[in-house]
C-alpha cells in the first residue's frame, strides 16, 4: 500500500520493456498447464516418478 506518489516513484524506477513483457506472456501461454493427476489419491508412485509408463493421458 502506498500513495499515488509512491506508486509513480516505484513505476519510475522499474521501467517495463513491452517487448520483454510480450515475450514472457508468449512463453507462459505456450505452457500446456499443470498436470494435477499426480495429486490424485490413486496416483501410482512408480508412474509419477517415471519408472513405469501410464495408460492415463492428461487432456489439456
């Protein structure tokens, strides 16, 4: 929290490069998302660790 003057001072000291911002956004959007299946109660530790393949294919 702070005053409008404090926010302007902060923004003035942290310049935003729009090209870098767009690049970061594009990288984030390429990620298919989190695979929450490993948190399922029936998750097989051998499958999660990669020891055995799984028949389950996550849908993104």
